[in-house]
C-alpha cells in the first residue's frame, strides 16, 4: 500500500464536521436536561449544613434519606404538615378515571366518525378540533359557573369531568386517524354478519386498538398527572393533586427554606410520569408508527 493511499484512508476515518456538530448538539441537549436532574438528586440526599457550603455539583459527603421521608410524610403543604403523600393519593384518584373515560369516549367518537359517519359528522369533528386550540384560561370561568350550577365544583367528579372535556378533542383525533387506517372491508364484513354499533366496536375495533390505546394512555396519564392549574381551580381543598401540594411545599414563606426537602418532593412528584416513560416509551413509538398520525 502506497503512502498516499494510507494517508487517504486515515483522512476518511476522521469524522466529518457535520457529524461532529450533530454529536455536539446531542451531548449539549442531553446535558441541558440531565444536569438539573443530577443537581436535584444530589441535593435531595444532602443535609442542609452541606448544602449551605455552596457546591451544588459535589456529591454528598454524608448521604441521608431524611429529606425524602420529610417530603413524603411531614413537609408542610399549607396549614397541615403531612407531606405530599395525600397529594399522591389524590393524583391517583384523579388520573385513573381521567384516563379511562377520555380514552373510551375518544375511541367511540373516532369509531363513529370513521365508519358510521352520522349526519353532521364533519361539523362535529370540526367543533371538537376547535376546542383543542382554545386556551384553557378562556374556558375557565364558564366551566366554574357550569360546575357550580351542577353542584360539582371543588369535587372529584368535577375535576374528572373537566379533564374529560379538555382531552376529548385530542383523543378523538388520535382514534379517528387510527381507525381511518383500518381497511373498510373489515367493518363491512362485520356489518354483513349482523354486527351492530357497540358489538363491532367492542368485539372488533377495540381489540385492534391496543397500539393507539397505549399511545393515548401515556399522553393522558402524563398530561393529567402534570396538570397544575385545573387541579388548583376545580379539585377543591380535599382533592388537591400532587403538583399543587408540591407548589405549597416549595413556596412556603415560614421558617428555613429546606432545599433538600424541596428537591426530594419535586422528584417524588415527577416519579410517576418518569416511570411511565421509561417503562412504556418504546410502546409509545410503536403505537405512533402503527397509525396514530395516519389520516
């Protein structure tokens, strides 16, 4: 092999400027998101004396889980000092029905708009899509008045109903686009066999909808669990979700600000959506690829 050929091969093995730029961007983006999480984790296992030394990037000299215990069971979230444990249970009570009901009704809407096409279906779909683009703040006061007249304001059914209303446009769009990718011949064959509206839906369409149901579940659980403004306004004092109690813990104005407890409470609040992401993130991608954005 000649000297010039060997030099050419060495040059080819060097990464191109474009590849270097891509890696630099990816590393910077990863650091942008990972660095705050790292600071939260190391701060949550330090004592206040160690935090007051000022080195937020240093690993803990003396590891402690006491801030986590305090955040869970004894941090003040207002008048009561019972931690964010109650908010976790409230968030579960809100999130479970606020996920099941929108997915069920969204699937029914998408199924009806895709296969049965009732009179005025296009108008109904257009109205639903308009609802997806109206800011939450615009509809806040009318919903307060409506729920107050119905006797549901500041109650668990009230906040579930609000989440159902706000999630219906997106859920309908997801299932309508997914069902639009299913061959019409399957539906027609089921109709010839004597299947009715609900029978075809529950026995044929719903079993075929597992990929999009996974996508909808991840989106809905994450959105409802991370919600703050709707829970603050509509849930009531007895049903405040974890995010509202976290805000009360962090923004307390009495006594010493316990940064380690605040960080532990923040991680505990975000633990549920993070767990869902790490467990089912690949299923989300598969569901999207299976037809969630087809139309």
